[in-house]
C-alpha cells in the first residue's frame, strides 16, 4: 500500500517527530444501511379509502397464511402501511419459476396483498442483475457521467417512454428514452426501515438509492419537475410538490456521495445507456450468445415487417451505391477512350461478378436469418404452450386434492 505525507506531517518532520502518513485506500468504504432522508413524502389519501387492521386484514383483504395455517407475521408490517400508499401498488406480481428440464420460464400469479408478496415485489422491482453482469462492457454503451436533466432530454429531441422495468431505466434508442417512474413507496421512510435497511438487503438498498439518484439527476429544477408531471406522465408520485422534492433530494445527497457513488448500485456509475449496443453485447458475448442471440437484451419486435424494415433497409442503400457504380462502368465501356482499355474492362468484369455474388450472398443471409428466427419463435411458442397447459393441469389436480375434491 502506497503512503503519502500530509503538509502537516512534513512540518512535524522538521521538529524531529515521526511524520503521520495517510494510507491511500481505494477499497469501497463501509456505510450504514439507513433511510437516505429524514422525512419522506406521504401519498395523498384516496377517496373513501380506509385501512382496516381488524384480524390482520388490509382494506378488506384476507390475511395471508403460511403452509401450516399460521398467519404470516410479515403481514403485520404491511398492514401498518398507510392505505394511500398501498393503493399505489400493483394488483398482482409474477413469480418466476424455471423448468430446468425443458429450459422454460413460467410465471406464477401472486396477489400483492401481504408483506411476503411485497418483499418479492421489491426484489423484482429493484433487480439490476442483467445489467450488472455486463458491467465491464457498459463503457461501450454510455459514458460514466450523470444523466442529463429532463429539459435537456427534450432539447435534444428525445421522447420519454414509460417503463416499469428498472433495468430499462435511462436506456435510449434512436429518439426514445425509457424512464421508470419513481414509485411512491421509495419516498416512504417506513418502507426503507422495514424492507431495505435490514441485514441482507444491501443489494436492494443500493438499487433503490440508485433509482433515487437518477431522479436527482433528471429533476434538478422546478422546470424539470413540471416536465416530469407534464402530459400525465407522472414520473414523480402524484401530490408531490417541488419544495418537498427539493428537501428530499438535499437530504438524500447528505447521505449519498454523488462523486464516489459507493452507496448505489454500480449500474449508476453510468447515466444514459444505448440500448442497441447492449443488445449487441448480449447477442455476441460468448456467455449469452446461446440464450440471447435471437432476442438480445430487449426484443423490440412483435411483427416481422418492422424487423425486416429495420434490419434490411441498409441493403437498399448499398444497392443504390452499387447501381451508380455499375451505371458508370456501363457508360465507360461505350466511350472510345475506355471501351478498348483492357484494364478497365477487366475491372468492370470483376466488379460485375462481385456484385452478383454479393447480392446472392445477401439474399441467402436474409433468408436463412429470417427462417431461423421464424422457426425458433414457432418452436418456442409450441413448447411453451404445451408445458403451460401441463403445468396448469398439475396445479388443478393439486388444488382439488388440497380441497378434498375428486
């Protein structure tokens, strides 16, 4: 470990005392997991909304029980949340389960009405594993700098598209940039204290702090704040005012070091990321090529026509250039100074043969690629449909046996 002397240490050396040396420690410093603000934001109460904690139920929802019939203790904490905050949550979540034999992923539907499901919901909402596993390659997709504020995004002609996936937040393609709205629960201190600041929640805490930090970047002024609420985009929670947001942001920056960024997920070492290059990394990286070669990081096509338009349009530009070159050669062979020139005739002959071969190769490549994608999608759809039907039949049998039905 290299050491360096401070000026005060050098002054002490002249008096004969041993100089004090400060170690240069480049490791990530430890920090306390706590709520990054003192007073958060309370969502406004909905009309005729009331929270009933009688028998552990929330707004009339039956209490969640464990397998042995005991009531889940995590519901107690969930029931203590304000009803206005609970009303901002989704109705259901999908819990992924993988069929290792068939290589398929199923989604079990869970009602978001208890603390256990809310904890699983947070794990999905704040999951950045797909970006973190290519972190060493993200330098190719964006610069390690803060994201630009909302007014600058509008200035450079970008259209904001809402996404609920945090791993698509601040990713851009062409003139579109995807933003995940800041959820109201991340501005509620009780959520942080209960679900994000306990032992084992460091990854969730870093991801949540990173999302908050991204909005500190995006909403820097009252004008940015107004843009976040414009056209019913609601990038910020409904009812939040700019003075409240400014106070939360300043308190947040007292806890988060915006220069070292050691308290946030490493994805936020970068601001805006280019989606097309992330797709290329997932398609070309040997670790992911088998699984993501066709669909990449985000598959943006639901029809074959847009796929062909985006990926084959470059052939038209190449064809125009080759047509101009061939037309010029055709004129040259009819002009006296060139028609008897053997070098020009050989070059023209070679270029014509090369052009014909290139056109044939492109047609074969496009046809093969389209066929692979078409049959891959068909095979996956058929296999998924059969496996899903089999899984649902098995769940029906288990439910009937549990309920004592034949």
